């Protein structure tokens, strides 16, 4: 599952020569999760944690293309309240279009 989520996805998207691996010459997006939370208890193998329980509540740091975009669990380059507001507006528009 871990390989599918990394190299497998890169290959499927035709990007296997530039992404999907952590090594020189590859563009890397990395996520650092907190494993000291109750949700991680007993997971052992990091791959089990990532596939089974890792969610936004345990994200500690994120780098996209080498630039940190999340630090200490908080967004660095954007305001979460603005994102939530835009998402709520988009959701309302979609629901209205669907007649819900």
C-alpha cells in the first residue's frame, strides 16, 4: 500500500521520472506525522500508521516542493479561516445546484 501511494501513484500519473521517491533529483512533498497521539498507539510499522489512521489531526509538518507549508500543525502560507470560508461557500453553491 505504501509503495502504491508513493512510486505507484507517480508512475500511474506518468510522473515517475520526477516524483514518487525521496532521492536526489526528485521533487519531494513530505509529511511528518505525530506518532505520540493515542490514535497511533499500537500501530508499530509506520506504513500501517499512514495507511490506517494518519489524518489532519496528527500532521506536524508538511513540505511541498521543498517549501514548508505546515509547521507545528498550523498552516504557514494561508489562513485556515479563509480556506474554511471559501470551502463553505463552494459547498453551498454545489448543494444549491444539486437541489439539496
